[in-house]
C-alpha cells in the first residue's frame, strides 16, 4: 500500500471542509434571505428563535451543564425571555434592554483583554456562564426582530447586516492568511491577527459606503453610517472572541456539529451576537430608526 504524506492529506482535508461549508451555506443563505424578505416579523422572530434555541443548547453545554435536563431548562428559559421581549418590543423596556446589552459588551471586551494579558480568567460557576449566555443571545435576537419590524426598510437592513458580518469575517480570514503576522489574541484565538482586523474594517467600510449610496443617503449620513458599520464589525470580533474564550475554558474546539464544515450554531452566530445590538443602537442614535 503506498504511503501518503501529511502534506498531501492536509490539503485534501481542507478541501473537504471547504466543500461542506459551501454546501451548507448554499442551503442556509437563500432560506434566511427569503425568510427575511417574505416572513412577517412574527414568523421571522419564530425562525430566529429556533436558531437561538439551538445556540442556547450549545451554550448550556459550554457553561458546564452536561445533562439534557439542565440544557433543556436553559433553552426553555431563553424561549420564555424571548417571548416576553417580543411582547415588550414596542415599549421603552426594549430600549433599556439594548442599552444594558451595550454595557455588557463593554464588560465582555474587558474580559477578553484580561484573559489575553493574564491568561488566568475564570468565568465562575455554570449559572454565571448561563447568565452571560442570556445577555449574549436574547438581545441579539431582539435586535434583529426590532430591526426587521420597526422600520419600513428594516428587512433590507437585516440582510445588509448579515452580509456585512459575512464579508467582514471573510475579509479577516483571507487578509489574515495573506498578510497576518501580528496576533490579535493569541491566548484566546491564535488564528486571528491584527492584519485580519484591518482587512475586515476596510472591506466593511467599502460595503457600507456602497450600501449608503445605493439607499441615497446624504454625505454626512454616509460617513456616520460607515462609522457605525466599522464599530459594528469591531464588536463582532469581540463576540467571536468571547465565544472562543468560553470554548477554550471548556476545552472544546466547536460549540457543536449541527452544520457540516461549520461546527455548531454558536460558531456561526458568535459574531452576530454583538454586532446586532451595536448596529441597531447606532441606527437608533443617528439615522432615525424607531
């Protein structure tokens, strides 16, 4: 039997993963886009809730809940909170919840910095990690629901946000692979580089400017919108790092395996968990979203 070198196996393995990712994306992306455009906000919220529920199941496992009963209780809690949030979405409580979420992501940024510098962070007991999951998942869901239903162009902005995060992730990956030398957070996620961050911000700035021009924004609003998008992308990186931190503390590579080539639900939405509330808050503050 002929021997096979490691060098020849690795490209084949990467190509298999790439094919799995492309197939998964080819199925999921049209479904999400069509649902965003044609679903009412109620049905859109329900579809998102299914993804969040699967993400909550994975988060419970990462938090240390090994038994199905504990995971199921956490998922039920998330569904209850999403239901309450949905009925309160047109009240001032929604705004306060999003504001609290922004504060949480400031704290999350500090946690990432502390772990990177000291490498000794412990997020504590399982219930504390579960609380972090609530602050991570429910506001992201609510932000997308509010964006979808509270503005005439909300559906277009949801699709743009999803595309923005996908473009930023792709730009970060390819620019990091091509020019990456300076590690962003070697303790938490060794593969990420500052060059990748720069690539993500540059591509997202270009994409946001093109979108602003296409939607006939005036020059001052184009500049501000591009800034909002750049901050959103930086927030998405923190969301990614926060989930990577939780996985590293749990000594696991992926949050799950539901999506071939992509890992779990949390591996696909980690960037969006921080990006969605930041993007919504930016639009609220400057562009007149209600």
